[in-house]
């Protein structure tokens, strides 16, 4: 039992630290400013080209096949250097790795991992949120193609995406979970219209809706077999619930470091209530870092994903929202012409208990699958 | 980095759990069964678990903070009514001071409010904790240790671990000296062990409530099938898991980091675990309904144990103040 670096881990950490010092692009705080997303693609490619992205993924798709605990080192060093967090793409990669054929993984994963292709995820619909399996977007086969018709929403980064991982109904005569298939759909075509949605903190690059009206996708772009879409979706959302996969530890630690710096510089300006909010943010962010270390260690024997992802999602949510409350408290809600980044951090934090499965759904899963409470 | 328990650590955890399962209390009436608790005491003593922090020939502890925390967690999970924290902290003090091992069972005394090791000269209201079987308690006398004799303990908040309020005792000096760093290291161990104790109490309280929710029926269904009850228990489980992660790190930090870093890690863990434990134990009482508010139900015994462990060496407020101190935000104004 050891939280400390092994010799190879320490060497990696030093190499990474030296690189980040000279290559931090200094982007605005993530999800608070549209300029962040404009600079994020270059940051992704720079991280990848330097050999610091996709650490635990197969070499065949551009990864490094390192033990998954290296991701914890990456997150810690990015936060300490005040650099942007790593791109949160692990859930797409894991979903395609687990369910895609060799042809699919070879064609699509390298571009996702190296950052040359940008992806979005077409799962939720206006009438299929928590009840995702009741989705109505349809894919109808005509020869070697499927034609897609439907409406997707909460599609992050849809306006910049080259590809969309779409869940669509291909069989209408079987129970709802069994008639769904998954496709890699090219976004730049006439049958697709996308509209950004403005989030409550004002950003427009992260939330979107996508209308498919006769969009075409080659049958060879189906990921998995017909009817396997639900299984793929469950793999994707289970990874989407994991802070270790998303790299959010770095995001929270970075905000906390900023708040600590602000209070440390002007201690007389903050009362005990504000300082207490900050103390809880420090404690929660540190808890999540340690919890991720524990989870990644449990996976050293190979990846296994069970209902524990719901535990981690709730811990991550509580952390993000405690950090958000500290930002609100220390940032004084942007009153008086102050920098309103903390206010935007706070407002964005409200989405964490909804995205990737609401906290209510996570609690249902913990109660039934872990505590084995009766249905 | 690999923070999984080693096979030896897992075996230790299993043997403590087995001893407590065999000889620990199953109902509140079992606390009156002196023969049972004497057997549990003999099992814990015989296994050497109270000497894990005693010095080896080189002055190092026989086992790390992680092993000591594993024992603390399993004892609390089963509401073991035997001494562990007190004698372990006394052994650690003697080890750090370079003092010879105590000749009879001993514990430690904490200042009024339980926030720190008691100091000779300011013993008014000091409390010797976890005194079962102890003849004396260690206190600080400037940079030396001193021992005060104890009379029988009283059960204050915790029904499983009696305490004694010191009655203007006279202390006899013990050989050896401790510095500021020694006290930081010792405090880090004390906080780490109370965190482990809180995690054990939370696990026990959640297990008790889940069992009850599966068996108790209302409206023709087990109450555990109702979403309102499920969400209470799910939150309690998640808080327990977050607590396990910080408590494990604090236990590791005791020996692996510098005294000030170990103390900072312990403070993060204690703030998190103390807040979580109160909520989790209260949830267990709530899920038990009317029964949960009776003396007979074990739910309040978990809460009581958690309340004592929270206060020992500082609960939420003092721990948050330590966290802020470590980040250079002085004093943690108003939080102590």
C-alpha cells in the first residue's frame, strides 16, 4: 500500500513537469469562456504529440499502455502547473474499444486519441433523458447506407465536431433496450443541422442540439452488431461517471489553487464563512484526488467496471459543487466589477449533478446494485 | 503508486473482523456480558494488536499506521468494547520519546475538549480516553512524558470505550523527551486512527440500516424498496467510500511523509470523516424509525462511538483550521 511514486513514475512525473512548464498554453478556466474550447484542440494535439495523452490506452490507437495510475500523475501535474486539464475523451475511447470491430477501432480511434478528429456524442433526446432507452431517433437501411432521422440534445461541442457517436433505433419490433444500434456519423453533411445552446453561465460552445433529417452513414460505420447500441451506451456512460477517466481532479484542484491564492493575498477581505467554504473545497478536492488514486489502483489488474462508477460520480459531483460554492463565496458573485470567472465556475457546477446521469439515477444504482436493496 | 492493501494487510483485516464477529456485541444487552467482553479483550491483547506502534530494536514502530488503522476500522465496525486507541497512542508516545515500554496497561489523557494531549500543570478537566483495563494515562510535562494513575472509568458518550475525567492527579515523570515534530507525528497517528474508527462505525451503521430496510415492511413492501429510503442509504454509502479514501491516505502518511505533511493529510481526512460520520450514523437512526430512537437498537451506539472519535484530537472545526494553516491561510479564523 503506497501512495508514493515508484522510480519509473517519479521519472515520468519529472519529464512531464519539465514539459508543462514550457508548454502551458494558458487558456481561460475550462467551461467558463468560449475561448477555452477554441484553444483546446491545439492543447490536445500538443499533449498528444509530447507523449502525455492516452497514457493507459493501447499503443495501436495511439496510447502508451502505461498502468492507469499514470493518469493520476498527469492530473496532479497539470493542476500544479495551472495548465488546462487533459481532454475528457476516455469514455468514447473505452466504448469504441470495447464494442467496435477491429476495422472500426483502426479507422476511428487514432484520430480521437491524437486530437485530429473532434467528436460529439448523440445520446440524449428531448423525450429521452434519464430514460435513454426510449430514444426515438431512427436509422433505416437503404443498401449500404443507413439514413438517420431524429433530434439529439445536450450534445457537447456539436458545433466543432467532425463525427458524432449516434444511438439510433434500428429495430422497432423488439423491447426498447434491444432495438438500438450505434453509429459513427460524419457531421459535415447536408442532412445535419446543429444549434449551440447557451448555458446558464453564458458559454455557447459546450451544449448543443443536433437535428438529423436524412443524414447518411455507411453501414460499415455501425459500431458493434445491430442491437448492441444499448450495451455500448452503458459502457460509455459508466466511464463518463468516473473522475479518473475524465481528468476532472485537475480541473477542481486548479480552481482551488486560484481561490487559495486569492485569499492568501488578501486575507483581511474574507470573513470566516468564506474561509470555511474554501476549506471545504480544499478538503473535497483532495478527497477526490485520493479516491481516484484508490480506484485506479484497484484497476491495476485490468479494467473492471461495475456500479462503483455511480459512487464515484456522486463524489465527483459533491466535490465540483463544493468547489463551485467556494468560488461563489470567495468571488462574491462577481459584484462590483470583479472578475466573474468564479461566478461562471459556480453556475457551471450545477450541471455536474445532471450530466452523465443525474444524481437521482446514481443513487438508484448505488441502492440497487451495491446495497442490494429490493426493487 | 499502488494503494491496494497487501495480502498481509488483507489477512490482518480478516482476522480482526473474525475476532469481532465471534466475540463482539450483537445487541445492546451484550454490553453487560462481562465474560464475553473479557474474551474479546484477551483475543485483541493476545494477537498483539495493541503493540503495533511499540518500538522495535531500532526505535521504529513494529507496524505502520496502515496496519494500526486496519485494526481500528474493524474494531469500530463491530462496536468492539475493548481498548485499542488509548494503548496504541500511549505506545506511540513512548516510542517517539525513546521511553521504555510501560510496565502495565496505559492510555493517554487529553486536554479538556479532547483537542490535544493533556499537559501537566493544566490537567483541570483533562480526560483519559479509552481507559478499559488501563492503570495509568500519559500526559505531557513540558518536553517530557508523565504518567497519572487512573481509577475506574465512566461511560460518557461512547458506550463501547469508557473515559475518566482526571481529578487533580499527581503525575510521575517518565524517561525520554518529545519535540514539536514528535507531537505532530503523534497527533497525525491519533487523527488517522480516529478516522479509521469513524469509517468502521459508518460501515457498521450502514450495514445495520440496510439489513433493517430489507426486513421491515410497510404498505405491504420492504421499506428498502422505497426510493426515499434508498437515496438516504445510497448517500450514506457514498460518504463512507469517500471517507475510506481519505482515511487510508492519512494512515499511510503517518510514516511516509514529514510530520507537518502527515498532520495536514490527517486534518483533511478528519474534517471529511467527522462530518460524514455524523450524517451517516444519523441516517442509520432515521432508517430504523421509532426503533432507532430506542436504547435497544445499536444505531445510537454507532453514533455515540462516532461522536467520541470525532472530538478526539479535533473534529470538523479544528481540522478545517489545520487544513487552512497548511495552505498558509493563518489561523483559520473562527473555525477552531
